[in-house]
């Protein structure tokens, strides 16, 4: 038998689940309000990786196939140096453009919309990847972190 003066202490399982659900909802709302969108961050990280891949592919193409010339996306894709979506110029919510310029090349990565990314990226034959908030990253923008 229970003692008449003894009361149950603690929370039931349902009460704990309700509190955890409310915390999860508040965290997800605060992430969106603060701009911590994990999908957008993943797209931006993927774009930086794709620019790095394009720089490497350009160097390999220049040495092995280009005979001193760089290639565009189609040429890099034809040589199987990059995958088909990247050769088509679009991957992970970003549009990619490779331009041959004299003895070098430029690579630009621009988000398709504000939902897929907020930063644009740029690289040239130096291999330094630069970025800035908004469209139009260029040679004068700061390098992105590794």
C-alpha cells in the first residue's frame, strides 16, 4: 500500500515528449529566423567543392589534352574530368560558367535563387576561390576559407 503522505514526483513520459517537441519546433524556427539554413549552407559548401573540382579539371585538361589551352565545361565533360550535371553547368542549386580568357580561365558559381544560396564564388588559373554575398564574385573579393 501507498503511504498517504507520499506524492508522485517527476514527469510522465507524455509530458517529456511534449516539452521536447516544443523545443524542437522553437529551434527550427530560430534557425530560419537567424538565417542558419542547413540546406543553403550545404549548397554553398557543395558549390565551393565544385569550383575546386573545376580548377583541378582545368589544370589536368591543360596538361593532358589542351596542349597549352584550357577547356570549357563541355570539353571538361567530354574528357570525363567532371560529372555530367557539372558539365551541363548546374549542380546543387548553383549555375557554373567557365570562361577561357587568353592564357587562363575564370570560373563563376552563382546561386539559382536566394533559397539555394546567398553567396557567389569565383576562381581563376591561380586556384584561389573567392566569394561574396550576392551575385558577381570576382578577382577583387576575399578568398573563402578552406
